[in-house]
């Protein structure tokens, strides 16, 4: 595909789906280089301008900061009338998991101040989606609206924050549309990371509007301060489309800021100014810098995790409190992003569901994916743990270090492949004897401040720092496993309409063929056939993604079928010759190049 065609094709993609030039060669990087690449990509979250797109609003741009002030005022109003009001955060996948985490922390803070807990979360697919990938409900706008309606029953004022990093999820579009139709009760906020004109304009099944329509209606209402669109551009993700990374981090930074600002205005009579919003964002930037200043340890952890995955062994995150949630969030996204097995990277949390305090309570009866406590880990995983499995502890000086030590001691009887990310404070460091239990320790010592309520902000910073590290570790490990080609998630699971479109985009990107040709190859790979029957071609995307959910190597198969002009069985044979997907794709793309040469 010539360069001109390729760049025109790139131009047509929204920022969140674009290929980031910084990480183009991440698949050939070793772990230390990978850390530098990810560091540069994450830096774009805070940059005032990105060279090639100087016109987009950034996180630090005045209109974005002003919208944050406006939304924080909304938070303040809700807090001032807690009986009648509700703040709802909603999203799909990582966006929903971040919503859950923020709501949990904010409600706990309100509770500690003897205030009513007026925050609620919604995640597409319900609480099981907090731990596992449930991509299909993301496509259902009616379900989104229905869930919102139910949560808000009886409330007079609702501040609704719908998060969709790619400004694409029909579930969130349905909720925003519902709010726009009931502006007497709802003040809707859309949080995403594309300019409005790049919001998804593909028709939503059984629906009269698409995401872009809703985003435009929101923009129109913003003039009257009846709705708000918060959509700074962060630059493309390090792995194209992987919005769990920068998108998830920015979601956390922005929403924590507005919630806390609203809280301080309401209970401390603090005046909300753009300057204080900017200062909070700058504090997050410091977290980013401090975290990446530990690049050697981070690279060592990527290397270890990569080795485990290469050996078909596992990576286990054992986290305490909210760091446990950060671990589970990171692990759950590896399935759709890299076609990983749920067992490849798994997260556990101290005290399991009683620590999670999710709405639907203990879900452990739903199956092995829902076994999440440290005790469960000891009972079910430890007996068969191998030296090749990597264990990563995630804790802080505020956690029960005796418990940390006991668990580490117990595991050390079986393996020394034990590592840690540990946060402490200048005046309260983690004792050396605790750190010595681990082979690699990424120990970050943060400045200590005695200010009241600083503990929440400190905790939020530790969470962000841990998120950046785990995103780097799981991404890096899958790159080392060969699940990434250039910076594309070549083996993604095609489980909803966004991922279906992304799969077609990836095929177009590498083959230069038309959308129709690529879609046809994708369908042949999904239905494992060379002859698409009428009922297959006429079926809707929901049916395709339902079938694709049960298939392996769908996109690589389609790619080989197109590139080698071969039938399904031949493509499978080609892939079977390679244990690493990237090598198979590489060989296929290169063989065509050399025949042409
Ligand atoms: C939501 C989401 C992502 C996930 C996957 C499917 O995206 O569930 O979190 O990684 O790509 O979509 P968005 O609506 O926040 O863009």
C-alpha cells in the first residue's frame, strides 16, 4: 500500500483509533525501549500541543478546564441537595471499571464525613463486567437508557457522566439521548477523547441516532449549560485503539478532579477556579513523571511478565484495596485486546468481594473468573503454581504489611518468581525486610504532606501510578509474546461492533484492499468457511460478533486469506506453522512483498 493511500486512510480515523507514530516499532523493541516508548506516548496526555494537530483541545486547554469547572459546579449542586440528587458515572469496559472505582472511593469519602453517598455507577453488562470482558452489551443503547432510568428512579436532579473514550459506545449514546430528552431532571456530561466531528457516525442497530448525533446535540445544549462535552485530545494510543491506556488514565484524572473540586466547594466553601483544576492535573503529571523515573525496574517487570507469557505460564497480580481493583481492571482488558485467555493475566484483591463492595455483591458462584480473593488464590491457584508463573504484589505502606509478609512467605515456599510494586511516603517507608522478599521491587517513595484529606489524593496518585505500570507490563508482555504487529492488536477478539470495525480497519491497513473485500474475508474467518451462505452475509453485526467471540485467531486468519489469496484451511495451516502470531503475520506480509519485488 503506498504511503499516500495509507496516510489518507489514517486521516479518516478518529484520534483514538489512529496509529501513534511514536510506537510504530514497539513490536521490535526490547523491554527498556518499550518503557521509553510508552513514556513518550503517555506524555501526550499532558502536552499542550501535539505537533501534527495543533488545533485540537488538550487537557490543559482553557475551554476544557472551564468545562471541568462547570461540571464540578454540577457536582457541588448535587452534594448540596443530597436527598433529591444523584451523580451517575457510566461506561463500558475499562470506562465502566474506572467509573466503579471512582464512585466507590468518592462514596467512601462522603461516608467518612457522615454525608449521604450520592454517587452511583453503571457498567454495561452489570457487575460481572467489572472482572471479565463483556463486550456485547456495549452495543445496546436501549439497555443503557433502561439501566440509567432504573438507577435514577425517584431522583429530582441527576448529574450523569457518560464515558466513552472513543465517543462510540451505543450503550452510552442511549443514555445520553435519554438525558437529553429529560433535561428537567438530567444534566448530561459526555467524557471522551475525540473532537465531536470524529464521534462515531455509523448507524446503531435498531436505533434512530448515532453517537455523533448525540454528541452534536450535547454541544448545542452546552451553550445553555444544560449539557457538557469534555473531550480533550490525548493523541493516539500506544497500541492503536487501546483506550484502556491513555483514555482510562485521563478518565481517572479528569473525573477525580471534578468530583473532588465539587466536594471541596460544597463542604469547605472553596472557590472553584480554573487554576485549581490545572494544579490538580499538574499533580497527576508529576505522578506520571515519578512513575516513569523508575524505568529500569519497570522494564525488568515487563521482561519477567513477557517470559511467563512466552512460556504459556501466567501473571498474577495480588493487590491490596483499590490497587487490587487496578490489577483486575488491567487483567480483564487483555482478553479483548490481545485475544488472551482469562487465565493468562489475572488479578486478585485482599478480602475479595467484601473489599470490592460492588452493587451486586459476591459473584463467585458465577465461575472461576469470579474467584478474586487472596485466600481464593491460595486455595485454588497456589497448589498448581509453577516457577514460570510471575506473581506481582501491589501494595502501599498503608496496607497491612504483616499480611503482605505472611502471604509472600507462604508463596516463597513454592516460587521465588515474586515481585512487587510498592508505594510509600518519605516519612513512612516500607521496611527493607518486606522489600527483600521480592526479586524485583518497584518501590516509589512519594513526598509526604500532612494536609487533611490528603490521604485520598495520595491514594489516587498511587492508583494512577500503579495503572501506568500495569498497563506497561501487560502491554509489554503481550508484545513480547508476539501478540502485536507494529503497534496494532492483530489478534484482538472481535466481540462488539466497535471491535468488528477495528478488525476491518486493521485488514485494510495491511492489505490495501477495499472495505468490502476485507469484511468478506473477516466473515469467512469468523464463520470458518470459504463460501459465505446468504444467512451469514445478511446477518447483523451482533450475530457476527457473537460467533467471533467463540473463535480464535480471527483477524490473522482473514489477513492470511487476503494476502495469500488462499482458502480458510490453508490460512489455518499457515498460522499453525508458527507459535507466534506476529511471526505468522510477518511471514505472510513479507512473502507477498518479495514475490512483488
Ligand atoms: C469501551 C471498551 C474499551 C475496551 C474495548 C471495547 O470503550 O469497552 O474499554 O478496551 O476496546 O470498548 P470506550 O467506549 O470507552 O471507547
